[in-house]
C-alpha cells in the first residue's frame, strides 16, 4: 500500500478513544450548552415574527415613525439578531471552545508525530 498522508494521519490515532475522552465530552457539552439554548431562543423569536406577520396584521402595521411600522422594525431586528448571535458565538468559541479544542488537537498531533517517528526508525 502507498504511504499517503491519509494513511499516516489515520493510522496512529484511536479516534474512538478520543471521542470517549473526558476532554472531548467536555468540549461537546460546552458547545451544546451554548448552541442549543441560543438556537431555540432564536427560533422562537423568528417564529413569533412569522406568526405575527401572518395573523396580527393590525399590530404589525402600527406606525412607529413616518411610514416605518412595527413589522418593518421587527423584520430588521431579525438581521440584527442574526449578526448579534454570530458575534456572541465567535466570542464564546474563542474564550471557551477553542482552548479546549486546542488541547485535543495537540494531543492528536502528538500521537501522529510519535507514530511517524516510529515509522522512520523502522
């Protein structure tokens, strides 16, 4: 068989053991503890907007300033919310997820490097 990078990278690493490691489980928990509630909150906000637009025409057409109504403001706030959540996630990932992922990545890279050194000695 060939000596491809895929074979070198995949061979020495026990991905099942890594997936079951305490660090990986902690990383998954940290990710889910942010993503699931925020996604649920955003979906509730989004569907509230859609339902109001579909069934509360009088409310959504209330003029706030000139020809700008509540429906337009809420629609624009959907975009603001999307960008806000994205910025919040990036900040969260930089502070919480990336350091945890770095530990895991370095351990995996060390396993690959150790296996490559062993192959070179043979």
